[in-house]
C-alpha cells in the first residue's frame, strides 16, 4: 500500500480471494481516517468487492498469478477510484440491468453485482488500454 | 460467517451471522437448502447479526425463497440492520421479501 503525491492510495492485489479481505481491511482504515459514515464505508467496500470478485472469478484464463491495482483518492465530497487488471476484456457498462420489478418466479438469479455498483456510484467508466481493463468510478460522500 | 439453527414450535429460525459474501455464500446456501430439503416448511431468517451482504449473499436469499416456495413453504426475514436493508431495497428485493423488524412479527407472518 502506498500513497503518492496526489494523496492517492494505491493498493496492489493478487488474483486470490483472500486478497479481498486484505483490501477490506485497508478500506476500513482509510474510511476511518477520513471519517466516512458507516454507510459510505459499507458502500465502498461493496463496490470494490463486487468488482474484485468478478475479476478474480471470471477474468483469467490461466492459473498464473496476476496483479490487480486499485487506486483510491478522496476529495471534498467524493471518492474517486479505479481498478486495473490484465484479465480478459470485460466492460461492466455492457452488462444489462436485471428487471427489479419481476415477480419471484421470473426473477433471475444473477446480474446483481454490477447493478448494485451502478446504483451506488455517481459515475462509472470503462476503458480497455494496452491489454488491460480499467474501471473507474466516482461516489459522492458527505 | 456462521449459520445457527433452532426450532421454535414448527418454525425453523436460521441465524445468518457475520459476512455473507462471495466467499461464504455457498456454505450459507447449502445449509439453507439442506434445511428446506429435509422438509422444513416455515423458515424465519434472523439477520440481526448480519453485518454485510453482497450480490452473492442476495443470491442466497433469492435461491432459498424460490426453493421454499416451490415446496409450498414460507420464508420470512427479520432484524436487518439499515445497511443490509438498503441493499435489499436498491436491488428490488424488498418487493420479494418483507423485512420484519422482530422475530415475533416474522414468525407470525409465516405461521
């Protein structure tokens, strides 16, 4: 974990599930340092965990170790973050939203992770650059 | 994550405690489906000690509800903290599940 001159927290993770727990610990520390509310802290952990789970589960076609880079900065009123991985191209913006008005019988199991992320962020962007996925988002904070 | 089970009259009270995330959801789902599979028809899920739910956790609730409905049973949820309620609401799950405040309310709704 490093903090660069622009006060950006940079976290380097391996593509292993146990790394999500480590990330969560770092986010809790960051959230407490910046006095984020319990809800803001929960939302930030959820957003990052949904992305990381997807990348680790679906992103790689080999069993090698890969590095995922998470960058987070907090400015007045917002959190800006990005997640960069060298997995297969995946644009979360292409993922269709589930129909949340469907009845229980119709309601499909799945597609909820990206939907939750959309609901909890102000802005969500995707870029494929030099064989890497770069997802970035902005979330409002009080 | 820890799952507790206890029987109260004919209702099975299942406590889902801790974090229900991608790592723990399969275990939680297996335990819930096992209970339904052995013939439990009335299940009340106690979320008062549930600290975190992700989309993987929501899938556990949806799968359990679909399964118990298919076997003509009923399921109710109670005791969710505000953060958990929020996730149920934005994902549209609050129209599928009525979130009860207390165990008594939940048990009454399915008895």
